[in-house]
C-alpha cells in the first residue's frame, strides 16, 4: 500500500461519505461559504442541487457529524458518460490532508456515476489547489488530465476570470481504485 492509499483508506474510515438529501441544501451553502475559496451561489441553488441532483452530490461528515467537505456535481445532458464537478470544497481545518481526492474517489464510486468515464470541471486559472486536485485524480486513475479553454471572460455579464475546462479520463471502470 502506498502512502496515498494509506491516507485515502484512513480518510474513508474516518469520514462518513453519503449522497446529498434535500435537507442538506442549507449545510452545503454554509460549507461553500466557510471554505473561503469557492464562489458562493444562492442558498436556493444548493437546495435545488441537493434535491434534484442529490445522487450526484457527495458529502463527507467528520466523526462528530460536522460537514467537512462536499462534491456538487451532475451529468451534462449531452455527455451522459461524463460527471461534471460544479464545486468541490473542504473546510479549512481538513484541507491538505487528502480529503479532496478522497471525496472525488468516493464521488466517482456513487451508483449515479457508475457509467461515467470522464470527469470534467472548470477551474479558475488562479486556483492552483483545484488544478492540482484534478491532476492528482488523473494520476490516481492512470489517465490524462487535459486542459482547454472553455469559459472565457467575454461570456460573463460581469468581470469574471476565464475558467478552462479540466477533463480527466478516460477512467477505466472495471477495476476499483482504492478509496
């Protein structure tokens, strides 16, 4: 077992990972605000995602029941073999301990994502932590992480930085990856 495998195994026994329920919307909103790095959407957005896309959203609860991290995602209708990460966030006290990667691994293992061979996300050019996270996910699966232009500043009605698309895959689904 490599040190990474050991860390992921430890995290998967320390945290309770579960899909989101409608009642988790407010907690997701609070978590995103508390990360200090994610763009906060309306509270309605998180309630909607927890309700309509709960099967493709994952929560990590610490042993004391605190929501420590989450992946908010969905399947783009035009790409059913793709799982899109809208947001992945970890509370500051849990950052730097491998929880982000463990969240993505557990998220990929959700029944709703069983047929997905690609993981995509848009990541701001100044978000080095998220960029590194998706590259670690690719390495963990022995695949590539391609980055290409996607959302350019001219697409936004307000001043907003570019968000290139990170595309991880193809992910082989026959052999389980340690989580």
